[in-house]
């Protein structure tokens, strides 16, 4: 089976990229389940404050349980917020408040009501205000744990029956049936592909794919539907390769950011004429492909007797760079 989908990147993990399509074909619950599956598969540790800076993005959190300054993960509300975001129930990549803040906002938006959800399709949030939050999606509990089930305690499916669901400390709130039927989320797909370092959450991409005999989706081509192309001369490059500036023939200069780990500038030097394929988001131009179309001619000094140019030879680093730029 072959096909293609267009949507926004939700996450990039190793050699896989998860994309959410627009529209309402998939509904909220399938999107929530897919998000919970993706987080469970990562087996991340519990990190206090993890996932709060941007919904759906595991982070190092703040000093507290599980924090060591570099370990990334989710805490309870960070994990729940990540799942809600994929279902279109939380603003994409916005901040996530504490558990009671999540409940307050969903109540204010008219998306939840007190009590446990009923019926074959239901989602219920269980909140112990300022202490803990978890959820039930179609009869399966999701949240963070103490690690007693063999996990690292971070976000994932709970296999202990969630005894806290019957605790008087926890208040149940169910998503309204109208919200579950008509949420804004589309279908969620995860593709296996190589060279995913250039993609970032929020990027709009088109993925052509084939399905393996085991049912997995393998990306055969990934493009940017809204990409544009321009040509100019490289005026400067950041030392860390994170950005560069080109000058158009008119004299106007444009700055382009470079996604990390792509190496787009590895074979480029100041003065090269380049063709840049780029996307724009929130006013930022991001280079996606870059090709050198011309390099400046070498500058030769006066010719000395014997035909050799006079003056100092180029430094080894410059010579090496130009060799790479042309190779």
C-alpha cells in the first residue's frame, strides 16, 4: 500500500516522526489514544515540572522529584497536557499549568463536566487538586506512576488498575460527548524515516509512504508544501552553523535559521552563491535545502618571475574550506 498525508509534525523521536492531519476524520479519542501510545513507548522517567514549558514536549523540568538538570521527562500534569494537546483539547505547544489549572481551563471552555464518563466512548480526568492528575481513555488509565509496574514512573498506560480512581481525594471530570464527537483533531500517523533531524514540532510537511508487511508506515519522501526558493550570495554565517545571511542582487539581505544537526552549511563559504529552499513560520525563515550554485574566483596577486603569484598563500583552513565547498 502506498499513499501520502499532509499535516503538522507533533514529535520526532529517533528514526520516527509523528504527524497530525487537519480536519475531524479521526475524532478526539483516537488521537488521545495515539498520543498516549507514543508517550508510553518512549518510557521516559518522571521529572517534576517536565512537559510544562511546551505542551507535548518532554523537558528537564524544575528542581524536585526526578530532576537532575539534564534528564527529560513528564510529570503528571505534563503527561496529561501532552495527550490533551494531540486531541486538540489544549493549545498546541503552549504552557501547561498544574493539575487544577488544567481542570479550571477545561471547565471555563465548556469541555468537561463533573462525574465519570459513561458509554463505550469516554474520557475522564481524575484530579487531586494541587497533588496529582491522571485520566481514563475508553476504559484504560493513563498517567504517571511510582514505577512499581516496571516503568520509569513517567507518562504511560497504568497497569495497576488505578486504585486512586476510587479515592475520595480525587474528583472526576468527563469530557462532554459533544467534544468527543466534534473535536478539531485529525488523524495521527507515525512514520519511520532517515534523516529526521531537520524537522521540528509544528512544521507542516507532506509525507509519501509505503506500508511494510508488518503494518508499519515507512516514509519514502518528505517535502514542505509551503516551501519557497530564493537565490543570493552568502554574506555571513553564525559560528555555530545555526544561521546565515544572504544578499540578493538588489542588495536586500535576508537571515535564515538552520535546524540543528542538519549540516546544511558544512560545505558553504562566505561569498558563495546559493539556492535556498525555505519555509516561514512566525516570521522566521528556516532553510530546508541549500545548494551552492557558484563560488567566487580565487584572488591572485601579481605574477612573480617563473609564473607564480606573489603574496602569502591561503591559510590551510581557508584552502580546506574552499576545497570542501567545491567538492
